[in-house]
C-alpha cells in the first residue's frame, strides 16, 4: 500500500505542478501534500484527498465524495478531505482548479488562525454537537465558517443518518451569531427545501 501511495504522490506532483513545488511527509500513517509549508491535500491508501473548502461545496454536494476517515479510540473520525475519484483525475482542468481552491483556502485559514474560537462559544453549539462536529473533522469556528452550515450538516449526516433539519438551523444560527429560533423564516424555508432536494426521487 505504501508503494501505491508513493505512486499517487508522484502523479499528484506531476498533475498539480502548476500550484508550485509539492512536497510530502508522513502524517498519521498517511502523507500530507504541501506547497510551501501549507497542507492542501492528503494521500492515504494510494488515494488523493483534497482539502474541502467553501469553493468546493458545489462539487462535493453534486458528487457525494468519499471522505478521508481514520479510527480514533475505536471510532471513525472524518477528516476535512474528499477523495479524488477516477472521473476527476480524467478532468485535469477541474482537478487543478479544485486543488487551487484547497491551497488558497488553507493559506487563508493559516492567516486567520489567531482569531479562532472554540465552537462551544458560538450560539446553539452544545457540548454534544461540538463533539459530533469534531468527529466530522470540524474543530474550530474558522472551519465551520469556511465550509458553511450545509456542508457541515452533510458531513454530520454521514456519521448520523437520522440527523434532523434542526441541527442545520443550529449550524446556520451559529455562523450568523444568533439563536436558531431567530433564523429568518425565508432562510428556514430555503434550508428545508435544500434538504428535501437531497432525497432520491422515488424509484431510484
């Protein structure tokens, strides 16, 4: 599996050369890919995973990607990286574009890290919800804001398929700085319609 990962690293360096010099190092049994000193991707078990960000939301919602996951104390923890599948490898311009989004977002996050707060300090974020978010790879306010309420809710949904729209309201309110009950009716309706649009059509 290590040889597969090295092959994937070298392929990534070749395909994404326009981003700059891509270095790698061992990290948690996988490999992090960096430009400069900024991590924007991971290689694990022979697969490339890009760092999710606000600009990649549309792609992730449309393609329901596989998220990088590792076991921590016997429980799966989903990291904020999505797998590059065969179709994306074949679409070189889109792969480069999404990779650049990942790199730019990672650079921006490093620049604003000093202003991060614990999630518990935000409205609607209980200890339980903070724990769930952490298991989904969302550990701070900056990541929550960067991904947005909908992307975060989708990641939580992978851990808990019975997740309710109320949690989506809570996340939206946390980002807006208000209690979920104070969310505007129009925004609530938009979120409900979005959740409904994710359900497969009958017969599929």
